[in-house]
């Protein structure tokens, strides 16, 4: 995937409401404007990388891109699980992420328990991969220190000098 690492940001929107409630694994969802502008070579599947909410700290993350076959979604989504416990929801905040690597393709599961186990394995894989020297360097990328405020949120289609920061490296 020549587009990795891939940098993007957008406002956190309400998703399907399953991450915290059904899975016990909260996710932050990007709007369609971010999902629809992914490079063609970033296919569906599970990715790992770094994430920052607003101007906060940078944490490890795992992200699902696709239709979530277990739930048979009809809408493609980007759901980010930031590997950190937050005190409260952060809908409306700007989430900045750098997707560093690919873990596996999307799969359907025979049970909710099997899905949860797979997600937990993905989280452990992400944690391990992000300790390696090359991925670790990206945690300190100045992309995270240039995060805009929610009122200045940019979408990939916005004409801006930040366009190269938004969807590229």
C-alpha cells in the first residue's frame, strides 16, 4: 500500500452505537467526507497507527475500514479505536490519525464473542507493531501538533493550504 503512512483528520461523528454498548470497545467515527476520500490503494480491513483527539496526547489506535461484515453494513465506515481510556465521549472534536500499517482483511464472524476476540487480537497486534522503531517515529510527527480546532475543521475537499497535511505526507 503505497499510500501508507496515511494522514487524515475529521470531526468525530456518531456511528452505529455498537462500539461501546455491544462490543465494549469504543470507536470514533469519521464523516463520509473523510471516508470517501481515502486513496484507492487503501482497501477495506484493519489498520494500526496513531491518533490524537483535539490538541491532546497521541495514542496508539486500531481502525476498521469497510462494511463490517458481521453487521452487514450498507455504508462504508472508518471506525477508530483509540487505545486509551477517555473520561467522556468526544463527539464534535477533531480526530487526527496516521494509519501506519495493515493488520488483516475484514471478516465476518459466527458470533459476537468471536468478533470481540478478533478485535482484541487486533489491538494487541497494533500495540506490538507500534513499538517498532519506524512506526514509533510517526507518533511525534508535526501533523499532530498542527491539529485545527473543531470550528476550523477541514474536509479533504476544502480548498486549503493544509490539503497536503490532510490527505498526504
